[in-house]
């Protein structure tokens, strides 16, 4: 059972009450932030610890042919 605070629903006030929760919802409530912590750890392991672009060299763009200045012979 869980307590529901008073709230408005479709413009009508619903008084505070208790309601029965199902087994999956009860597990989620009991788990708290543990699932979020586990997700963050897994993402950190998959991502390689956050090194990101430090290992990748940055290539400078090469100039295109149209941007080079050509002079006519004299």
C-alpha cells in the first residue's frame, strides 16, 4: 500500500487516500535511485571512462582548389 497525496484531477479535487500497488511498482519504489546508479555505471564503462576526443587527432581541413589564387603569366 502507498499513500496518495491530495491533488486535482480533471478539475476536481481528490482527497488523500491509500492505494494498493502492484509487485513491479513496489519493486521500483523500493529500489529508489539504485537503478539509476547502475545505469550510470554501465554507461561509463561502455563509454570508456569519458576520455572521448582526447585520443583522436584533429585534422585541419585542406584548402580547396577554388580557393587558391591563380595569377596569369605576364
